[in-house]
C-alpha cells in the first residue's frame, strides 16, 4: 500500500501519511509522494480544501525517518543537487518548500507531531489536535537542523521567543500548551478529530473560493516586505480577485440587495 493516501470526497481532499508502523516517519519516498499529493490538490480545480493527517491513532508524524538519515550522506551530494535542494526544493526532505498552494489546508494532528512532522503541520493554515497530541523540535537530539520551513514558520505562529526556546531545547509540549501558545487552533477528543476537521472543511467549501484564495496569497506574499509593499501586494491580490476570478463580489452584493443567497460558481456542498 502507498506510503501516502489521497482521497477526494466532494470538494475535500484528505492526504494521509500512511506509515503507522514507524509512527508515520517521513523518508525520501514519502516526501516525494507528499509533493505529488500537494501538487495534485493544487492543480485540481474542483478540490477546495485539503486535510493532512497520519494513519492510526498514535502519530501524525514523528518526523524524518532516522534510518533514512543514517544512510544518507548529504556531503556526498553533487553541487548541482545541493543547489537544486536550496533554490528549488521539492522532496528531498523538503516536503512543503517550493510549492505555492493558496487553497485552504488543515492539519488533523492525531498524536505525535515531532521534528519534520511539526514542520509539515506548520505549513497548514489551520491545525486541530487531539488531547493526547504532543509536539516538539526533536531534531536537536540527532544534531539535525530544521529543513522544511520550521525556522521560518514557527516564529510567525508562536512568536520569536517561544519558537527559539522550542527549537533550541527540543522540549516536548502537550496539546494544552500547544493551544495556549497558538501552535494549534483547537484541541478535541481523539474520537472527534476527523468529524471536527470535516465540519470545518465543509463550512469552508460553502463559501465563495475566489476571495479566500486571493486573501491567503496576499497574506503569504506580504511577509518580509515593507508596509508600503504589503499594501501594494494586498491591492494587487484584491484587484486580481475582481478582474480575473470567476466569482466576483458583485454577485454577493446583488444577493444581499435582492434578499437571496449568492449563486457562486466555485461553491460546493
């Protein structure tokens, strides 16, 4: 069976890391399959929301497969491979870098969420965890650096000070603390996880998709720019939405005036 499962129901895609026997650890093959899954979701015009989770009830992903790390000598890689890894990374333990997806993504965190697994979860827009979930930058124990956007995204999510403390110490935290510091948005009993995530995904699917995608793109592209540049990017995304999306705000305004529900072209469920 594949190490990554891809299931589409209506407008909702569920991507499952399927290696429960090793706590859904991520090896190179799994990374490549995740890249394929994300690109498939990105390119499917009828797919609105993606849910990422791990197989079983014990682990979302415990991180990179240590057997893989013990066998891969990065120092033996060619200069071209290293340059590709740095400037155009997709796969090779960079499971999310280099992939622009402006559709909503949700992480359903069903247990251990460590190291590369935590980095992958931070790539998702919304993170919902079970009460028994645990989190941590466990790369510290093996002298491995964060390589899939963790040093970039974690400070943006929990703040610089907390991110540095978690990254430097490799400390494990429980779901309650993860919720308190803003690492996850919601904590639910394990038997409610997928139902709750699907409730949220279904709600998002009922909304017009154009503005959601352009606003997400604006948020992501604004980081690191001056205030003036951020305003310009926001205006560009807003006007792109007006001019080029199938669903225009005029339909929403007309529906309000006419006291009816909007008839969105990109609205499901």
